[in-house]
């Protein structure tokens, strides 16, 4: 709550400097206000499907062994970090551009902006997902294993974290694909697709949770896998919708770009695996030792990734595409 208030208040002086600080007036009958409300409510649902699925997962987890809700919570917090830092930032940047390009009839620029956003998500999501997959236990130990949290809790939370991470790219794609519809003032399609994804999530829950619970007592992993699978369905349907509307055309060079990203990610993964295998007994260290070693490992992996991108010919100027 405090962080949210600080975030709001922080922006006010800058808005004042730009002479854009609004003076609130209650005019619910205004045509523009009514239009915004009509578009906003479905849009809120359309981009919140993953969070709604998580809420449903929490309810189902309450019927599983003690600790399941906490394991899912810890996992979700870590997956939300790259989602909030990167995907939402990209979505915030592209929406005004997409709206302006759509209103101006510049279809080519509209498609290029979407393509830039998808490439940016791929650039950020793949290394983040790989790092979370490899370093799940060290991250959980460093952040959470204090007091009553035991090694078994870390093991269980790591399993659901890896399951959620399989859907991280899809979670991030949803955030940047949905604005493509919003810029066209179509908030109903993402809602409809979101409902499909929610129904699919419940079906996946039934298919995955019961066997994993009864045979291995890890039903919470089934919940995380179901959420990841439904996110991929959501992202795929959003992408298909944009392609069918003929508003998005993938730009040339996607195969080359994918190789340019995948090879550095593979190099980073090798470094992280070597570090993971070479460092033991994280739980026996002091908190500052855990944090220092984890930061060093992450910095090394990130450095290898950035170096790999540079060696593959990528430059910062290549990503100055959203205007």
C-alpha cells in the first residue's frame, strides 16, 4: 500500500512541470468518461486472467497438503518480478504508440511496433526463465529460508517455481499482445480469449493435480503447470487474433533473431549450471553470504548473456523501435 502511494505521488511534480496535472471533476455523464469506462473494465479483465487463475489455484491449493498455498505464493512472487519489471514496462511504452498509429491509419508502423515489443519480450523472458529454472533453490533459500521455512518447503516451492517458469514467456507475451487489441478499441476479444483460458485452466487443473497429488504428493505443481499451459493458450489465441485481423505481420529476420538470442541464453545456462553444481550448502550460510554469492552468480550469468548478444551482432540501437 505504501509503495503504491509513493509511486502515485512521485509522478505528480513531473506532471505539474509538464502542465499536465489534472484537476479531478466528477462528470460521469460525460461521453468520453463513459467510453473509457466501457473500454477499461473489459481490458482490466483481459490482462488479469493469469492473476485470476492464480486466485483459483490458491482456493484449490487449500485442499492440498499443508504448505501448498505458501509454496505457490513464493513461486508466484518470483515469476511476477520479471513480468512486472519488463513486460509491463514494454506494454506501457507501446500502447500510446499503437493507439496513435492506429488512429493515423499507419498500419505498417502499428505492425512494426508490435513486432518490436514481441522481440523485446523474447530478449528478456528467455534468460529470466532459464535463470529461474536453474537457480530456483538458491533464490528461494536466499530470500525465504529463515525461521520456520524448512528445506522441504524450499524443495516444494522450487518445483512449482519451475512449473510457473515454463509459462513465463507466455505471461509476458499476453501483456504486450493485449494492447494490440486495446489500441483498436477492442477490449471484448481479449476478454473472450481470457474466458477460454480460464476454462482451460480448470480443465488442466483436473487433469494434472489429481494424479500428481495421489502419486507423488505434489498436487500444487499441477496447479502451476495448469496456469502455465492456460497462459500459452491465451497468448496463442491473442497472437492468432492479431494475425487474422491483418494488423500484425511478423517482420523479416525472425529466424536469425531467434538464433541470436538462443545461443547466448545457452551460454548463460551453462555458466549458471556450473555455478549451481560448484556451490553447496547455501542454507548454512549467513544471509549476507547467500545474497553476495547469488548476486555474483546472477551478474556473471547476465554478463555472459550480454556478451553473447554482442558477439552475435546485437546492439542497443537495434531496439530503438517503438516511437
